[in-house]
C-alpha cells in the first residue's frame, strides 16, 4: 500500500486553522512540525527513495556524475588559480576538492528543497498530508549523492598518500553539522518558493556569490596573512561568521590539514556553535513553513 493511500482527501486546511480564533504560536507550530516528521518517517523514507530513483542516482550514470563533476570543477580551479594566477598551494587539487564536495552537496540539497513543494502541486491539492516531509525528504536524498562524492575524494587522496590519516573518520561529524544547517535553510526556501517562484533563479546567482565569498579557493589563514583586511578587521570577522567558513575549514582540516604538517583536528568549538545555530535555524524554518502551510493548496 502506498503511504498516501490512508490519507484524507478532504479540505487542505486543517480544522484547527479553520475554526481556531487565534493562530497557533511558534512553539505549537514547532511541535507540530516535529510530530509531522516523526509520525510520517515512513513517508519520508518513501519520498527519499522515489527522489533518488527519479534523478537516476541509483543507476550507474547517476552515480558517475557525482564522481566526474567534482573532478571537473577541481580541474578548472586548479588551472585558474595555480597556473593562470600562479599562486601555488601544496597539493592544491586536494585543497580545493575538500571545499567543492560539501559545496556541491549543499547547492544540490538547497535547489531540490526549493522545488520540493511546488513540484508536488497536484498532489497537495488532492491529498491532505504534512507538507514539511517534502523538503525533509529532498534534503535527506541529497546525502546519498554526497556519499558517492567520497569516491573521487579517495581517488585524489591516493595521489597524496601522506595526507591519509585517521582524521578522515571525522568527515561524518562535519557532514552532520552541515546537514543540520542545510535542513533549516531548506525549510525556508521551500516555503518561500511557493509564493515567489523566481526564487530558484535568484538562488543560483546568490549561491555562486556565496561560494566565492567563502574560503573555498583559499583559506582563512591565507586571508589573515595577506593583510587585506588589516584596516577593516570587522570584514574578517564577518567572513569568519560565514557558516561555510566553519564548514570548509573543518572539512579541509580532516582531509588536507596544514600545507606542511598535514591533517589535524577541526575546530570543535566552531562546529558546536554552528550546530546550535543550525538547530535554531531549523526551528525558525519549521515555524515559517508550518505558518504558511495552510495557504499552499490555494497558491499552487
């Protein structure tokens, strides 16, 4: 039996929204969001598998693209930075790949979450079910792609065998923090895109700018040593507050490490702070999504 079979086909708007004199508060909405996700966890799993099959991620070509694409991006940046601008960094292919892989995962997750609700318009108009499972499933499905992206990472690391250390086992820890951040952002963009359909186009340009303003092609240490922000130290502080400054530096710490001494432990304090901020973002995103949910059927 399909997960949707037992769901009501009655009015989209739940009874509490139709009859309550006052709208539910943020805490109640957050509780409803958590209950929706937990009670429909089988539905989330079904949607994750369906999303993977739709993209062909469970086929050879689908998996192959997650291997080839990061390597092509790495080659472009290596040529651009090391050859054209002649700013060599030891083992630069591994240096930049440590940022490309989590960034590709993030952009793929966010783009999928953006259209997760609008892409199910006909289903939403016909069947009543908690819509928050849609961005939850879209974000979770992208984890599979990130797992396959470890293949090119391992291939490149074989060229720099001296950087293969037990610190690689910490990749899932850093990835868990990124997943929390991505999930919170996914809830927000999924809700907003229902009412502003050009969000996807704006998001592509915003993400491109975000990457270049994050320490992906360079490190925070390079920026500090360059003295670019010597007269404006607050700009360096803003750069460090970028969530992907923390994530890129953490991934790079366990994969690449120091140019001379190799991989080392990430900044667990910064990761913990980002994890807490991400949980707050998830709470905000859940409240926003649930607040707007009764209007989805009318807009779609």
